[in-house]
């Protein structure tokens, strides 16, 4: 019997895949749930129970939150990466690590086929296919929903015929919650004009009195929140989320270019990612030189784009990560952040590496490291070539 590993979430599409692959194709189905930090223990247990009820041969839960942080989220922070200056790559980065974990599991048990429940309409199909082809190129990739072009109603009818009767009610909004943010999709995000209503957001405003928190970074990594230190940065991220989410902070709508060439629009809420990235970025403005910031910004743009498009395994990303790692040696300090309903404000930073040191002067007020004559000579040399260009231009036009 052919052994197939299925990326399984417990939803309608992957439930269909279990029955279709097992009973219609006669395959031995091994389901895998990949937890990148967005599931509770109760949710994990419920998904496993449903998988066995559907008839899988085995079920495995891959817990990869720490790996996801160390190999990806850390670099999203180091690079201050926001896709189109907006989106912290919440789902796209998560999907890649889910795909990799499924592929690695398939390889470990010697599966000859690997399957996922993606349709033919979005980015995830590409991310999963690419990871599978790179890690287990000899395995057949099976995508029943995409290949059969099934409607939701057809899937439900198939499952009913197989004796699987569940409440497959389609929610008004599609919500994907993860460690690095939550995406929200609905009818409003399918066009360019409408906006998600208040009721669509999974995190509602429950706190109105502004408060101030502090974040401490050590070599670019978040290590403490309100003076409480965390050995695992994953827990520090969760703590920022706990403090900020009652203010309904981090809501926005991302519009971008999909891998398959069309424009896509999705709502998201990402209180912790946005606060962490913006705080880290401000700290870097104080402790890095102009050219360090310039080249980091350029490399970060490429890193985010490649990651979004499923190219996590491309070796150049390891090269960029090495640059990011080296750039963080002085990115240590404490940041003050004010939380308020629907927004936050970075108030200030304190760092031993702050290049805004008053020892050398205060901008617009006092200089201690140069004289007026120094500036006069510098300005003359710095403007020399453009002055020559201007003069030559004027002489040429008079001829």
C-alpha cells in the first residue's frame, strides 16, 4: 500500500483529503499537524482525535515554534521586515515552516507521496509544492482539491457519503492565527474599496487607559518585557501580545503581489510583531551608522520578497542572515512604548551604543567635535564637483 503524508489542519479540505486518499486511492494516510505557535494544547488534541476518526494510519504533531523563531522570525526582526512597508509576513513565513516540517516528516518515514489541501487560487500551493520538491524530490505530490477543482459543497457531500457528518459551516471570515500575527479574510478583502468591519477582527478592544511598557533587546533579540527576562524569545513575543492585544493594536490591510501574479488583499492584526519591529528599528537608528542601515534595508527588501515567495531554501537567504547576524552586535538597549486604543507610540530608547551621545554635540544646538572653519572647508569640498558641473553647463549653453 502506497504511503502518503498529508499536511493536515482538521478543516474541511484536509478532512476530504484523508477520506479521498485513503478510500478512493487506497493509500495509507499519515497526517501531520505543524504547530508554529498558533495552536493551544486543546486544539492540538482535538485535531489529532478528528484525524484518527477519519481513519488515518498515524498522526503526528510537529512542534516547531522555537525552530520557526530561530530560523525565521529572528531575521524578520533583524531586518525590520514589513512587506510593502505594511505586513510582517505573518502567514507566508508560517506556511513555509509548516511545509518544510511536513516534507521532513515524510522523508523520515519513507513516504512515497506527500499531499496538501491547497486550492489552485493562492500562494500556499506554491510554497508547499516548492518545499516538497526541494526536500523530497522523489515523492509524488498530490493535491486533491486543486486537481479535482472541487467546490466546498462537493467536498461536504463526499464526506457525508462516507459517513462523516460534521458542522462544516463556513465562517463569514477566514482567520489564521499564528505566533507572528493573525490574518483575516472576507468579502471586504476581495475588492479594493471595502474595509473589514469591527466585528471581523478576532481581537476586540477591551482596554482604553493608555499604559507604558519597556522592551529590552540584546544583540537584536527581545530578551525582556517590563524588566521581566525571558530565556526563550518566543515567550517574550507572547508577552508583548498579551499586553498589547487588549488595545486592538496592529490592525491593517495588506495589498501585495501574489506568487501567481495577481494582486491580493488581506486584513491582519499583529500587535506584537509591529511593536517589536518598530522598536527594534528605532534602536537601530540610534546605534547603527548610516551605511549599515542603508545596506540592511536593501537586503531586507530582498529577504522578505524571497521568503514571501516560498524561496526560504535559496542559499542567498543564509548569506543575508549572516549579514544580519553581524549587524546586531551593538543593537542592545531598552525602548519605551506607549500603548493606547488602536495604536502605539515609541517614546524613546536608552543604549550604551547610542551614537546620539551628547559628548560629541547636540544636533542644532552645540558641537564639541568640530569648528565652524571645519564645516566651511568640508562644505566647499563636498560641493566642488556639482559646482564645476553647474559652471560647465552654463558655459556650454552660452556658446
